[in-house]
C-alpha cells in the first residue's frame, strides 16, 4: 500500500520530526519505504531519510508492505500531523 503526502513544514523533513518518524516505523516488522523524486529509501534509518533532503512543499510517498498496513499508516500519519509536517 502506498500513500502520498505534501511536506508543509518550513524546514522540510528535518532531523527532529524525521527521527520521530523513524522511531515509529521501527516499531513495526513491515517493510516501510519513503520515496522522494526518484530516490527510495527505508523509513527505518534516520541517515537514509535525511539523505533525501526533502524541502518544503515537496511530495513524498510512503509504501508499506506486509501485515497490518492500515495500522502502520495510522501510526506514521499521527507523527506527520503532530509534527506539522503535512
């Protein structure tokens, strides 16, 4: 399952909220990937996420494979909203 989001934070997808997103993703056994432009990285590595350099007003996609995909998206979207990223 794949969903797209627009990053609206002035600083883009920066370190503090990115680390919270990674922390949430690592709670699940699912394969969770983040896409920006033509790059696709694991959402379970802060270095991978930060290497994307996602600026404000950019579209990202998150892809979740495995069981309980809806539960994973709910948890990740909660972080995205709480951190005012989307």
